[in-house]
C-alpha cells in the first residue's frame, strides 16, 4: 500500500518547491554522432549500407526547474540528415546548477529513443521497422549566460549510452534480400542553446 502511495507523496512534497522554483524553457540546435550499426544479411557477400557515415543535425527543447541548486526537467529532441535514419529521444533530466549570471549545468539524463524509418534511400533499403525503442542513460554538461531580460544563450555537450540493443529488420533493395541492423551504443553531440527564464 505504501509503495503505491509513494509517488503521490513525493509529488505532494515537491509541488510547493516547484511552484516557487526558477524555471527555464529553451530550444537547441547542433550535431550528434550516432552509434555505429552492425549489419547482417541473409545473403553472404552483401555489403553493409553505411547509414551513419556522418554526423546528424539535431534540434529539440527542454524545460528545467531549479530547486535551490537542484535542477530537474524534461527533454525531447530529434535528428535529421541525408540518406540516414533519424533518431527521436525523450528523457528526464536531473542534476546541479551553479551560478546566476553565468550558469553551469551538470545534469544526468535517462530516457528512451527510437530510430525513424531507414527508407530514406530506396536504392539501399526498401523496408524497415520503426517500432524498436532503446533505453539510455547519459550526461549533459552545459553553460549559459543571460543575454537580455529573461533571455539566455549557451552551449550543451552530451553523451548517451544505450542500456539495451535492438535488431531492426530491413530489406536491401540492391539484392531484394532480408537483413537486419543491430542498433545500440554510445551517442555524443553538442548544441547551441537559446531560451528564457520563466
């Protein structure tokens, strides 16, 4: 009984602090280097299409609440690029914040991400799945400074590690054969950030 009421108790205890907290809403844009993908095919000798040859552009947003130096929040972002599969991530943020005019954010994050359809180049892949989600944990250090009024700008750096891996079935157009990509690994990136305090 107590276990079922624990989340409600935590919410009640945190609600007054969140109401009095300093919040921030921001957007960001930058680059991400996704993890490598291991390709396997039912046809021997079939070469692996390199779907992650270059870094991807990414954009997203987050909301942060500062509870006297303790920072909590949520984040969502997605990637895009030529002849590649996108990634969409949703996660929770938590950590410490230092400073006022110039602020250092040292956050951890945890959440899930999935890959978009690999069918971005029908000459290579003609069918794939978008149902596989991977759980990740990560670190997100950042710095921001006030620009004018409530507005601020800064930088994020981040690293994410997938806790699990998934095999995504694909159909390779060049040979009309079945194959799969084993997804999972380490993702790193950096973004510019722009937002305002609530």
